[in-house]
């Protein structure tokens, strides 16, 4: 990945984190944490990885909240970041933390 895509991805991550914490009024969006953003080389698409507090129901509600807020978030990114094109946002649940916890539990059981 190039330095520019990494830099823009980090800017998008920081702005989305701020927007989710301060500007999105949806109660289902509370507790969503943006872990990282993967940008395509042309910067037209951003895959946004997020986590939520434990619970399948919370995860589904967060997914719906992000879907509802997508156009608002994209519009706000356009105003805050000075990019030629505002990237399309795709939200993906980041399950790496859950996988790490599961592996840690397995190692604890082995001991």
C-alpha cells in the first residue's frame, strides 16, 4: 500500500471516529469504534473496519446504524477532508479482537 493511501485512510479513520462520537445522533451508533480504514489505490472506496461492545444484537444494530448514517458520514467527510472525490464507504465488522480473545482462551486451557 502506498504512503498516500495509508495517510488518507488514517485521516478518514480519525474523522469517522470523531463523527461517530460527536455528530451521529443514532442511539444504535453508540460504542462503535473504527479500528482501521483500507483505501483503494484510486482513493474512490474506503473499507471501514469497526468493532462494537460484545453482543450479536449490538453488532446488528450497529450495522444498521452505520448503513443509515452512511450518506451523512460521506457528506461530512467531503466537507472536512479536501479530496477531489469523497470515497464510497463500505462498513465491515472487525472480528480480529474476538479471534485474539478466542486464541488466548485456548492457550489458557492448554496450560
